[in-house]
C-alpha cells in the first residue's frame, strides 16, 4: 500500500479471524493492526541489538494516522541511535510508579496494612488493638509523613516518647516493624521502602507481672461470686421480671469466671465456648483453632470441678454463656470489677486466674510439662515462668531426710 492515511485507517475492514497489519510504504515498520473484532491500533516494528520488536503506539481514536506517524518517526530515531523504546518506556513507567510511591503517606500505608494483612490474618481483638495504636499514637505523629521518608530516627524518637509505658511503647514498635516489613516485601516496590526503619531499635525492658491468688483470696472470690447476682437483682425501681433477668445475666458472668478459675482457660476461650465443644462423657474440652491463641485445636481434660460446674449450667442456646441478644456473652470487665470489690481484691485481672491455676498446680507437685499441656502452651519456656514454684514440693521431700545434725 501507499502511505498509511486516516481515510484508509477508517475504511479498512477486519478479517473474519486473527488480525492483519497494514504497513506504510513510506516509513519502515510503521503500520495499522486490525483485529477480527474491529480493534485498530498503530504499531512500529523494528530491530535493535539483533532483536525483533513490535511497539504499540496506541489505539486509533486516541491517535490519528498523522500523529501516530510522527510518534513512529520519533521512535525510529531512537532505534537508529541504538536505543530500545521498550526499555525506555519501562524505565519511565517504573519512575512514575516510584514517584507515586514516594508520595504515599503513613496513613496510606496503615490502610493498606489493615486491609491486606491484619484483617485477613489477625483476630478481631488484635485488629482492634492495631487500630487503636494507629489512631491514638502512630498517625497523629507520623500520619502525614511519606512512608518512604520515615527514618530510623523517626521511629526511635516515637518509641522513646512512650518510655513511661514500656509495654505500650514496645507494641507500637512491633506494629511499625510489621507494617514496614509488609511494605518492603512488596515485589512491585509500591512503597519505595527498601529498608525497615523500625529494625534494630532496642525494646524497653518489660517487668513481667506476676500475680496469683492465694487459697484465702480464692475463697473470698468464691464467696463474692455467690453474692454478686443477688446484689445485681437488688437494684431499686425495677420490676420482678427485670430482677430475674439481672440475676440470670449476672449468674452467667459468674459462671464464666468460675470456669476460668477451675480450668485456667483464657477469658476469650470461656466466652466463645459452645456446648458442642464439651464432651461431658469423656470429660474433654475441644477448643477450636480459631478460639485459641496458638491457632491450633486443643484437647483439654476437664477436671471434676469443671465437670460439676458445666453439668449444672442451664442450656439456653449454642453458647455456654449466652448474652442478651441470644449470642454469646461478650465481656466480663464490669462484673469482674464488682466481684473484686466485694472480695476485697486489688490489682487482680481476670487473666491472673490463669496464673493462679498454674501456680497452685505447680506448687502442689504437678510437673511443668503437664501444666503447660493443660494451659495450651506450645513452648516449654512459656510454662517455665512457674518453675520457681516447683521448689515447694521438692523442699518438702528433702525435709523428710532423717535428722542427723
């Protein structure tokens, strides 16, 4: 054909199948590709460094035959100088991506992290904790800064500013480390983060909180658990129906606490437990993987005390401890505070019931591996925090030696 014109480009018909390129006689390699579905685009065929290339200039409509010819002439000039338009285009695209990435803020990164990692792989409580740290600490300080510009110093200064609360400071540091690791692992270099600015920052020392209830405190707690439902029902100005409801609701919370006392389970494990999780014949509690901290199914033997508790509980739905809406009971914070007040206990968390369970077992001579199994520990060092309590039965055994001095 002669020179590729706009008129020809408009009139040319597609083939029934495949495609055909109509080349221009005046400019080598310049042509119009027409597919069977009628799509038309301008192309340039060329050879550079011994390699055949076909570069798509653009679709007809966005380009006319004349503007496409001018672009083809520009590209041909590059080829004549030994440059490859494909390579140059890729470099421009990468530069544009990196420039866009450099403009993305920590707010953008936090949204990306939450939606593409946390909300997929983390539990609801962990997601809520991440959001709380982002909204109250990280974003007010770093939110408007570009993610690619955050330095080791920026993270370190934020960490140091929280030294009054070392545990919180370390959790914030861990979250930032995870976010930047997630960004750096993106193979498209979408965030322009080559190194993790949170890496290598030493964490503050955290004093491990050791608190477990003595036998006397456990007895006082047991009495308070009995008194609490009646106190809730004794509110003035409520009907008999409301009193019954308040008493039943309070009794459910007390029973959840009792289960934590006699099994050493986590609060979340008690509140999410279903009747189908318990085999009261074989005396086994099967904890589903999505309810355990280690994300694995656990089979825990039920003690006689726990079995007695479960057998006397009313069955009012699928959950062992139902809430107001027919779903499960969601929290014990309020009832626990009131019960501690009645029992005269200070500085005691619900989680300390777990420590108390383990501590009393170890003190009575139960081995650390068995206690670890009952608590669902996967690492021996987790249970090792109770090792010093194992000295009591050993000391009693040593004292049985005849007096010779």
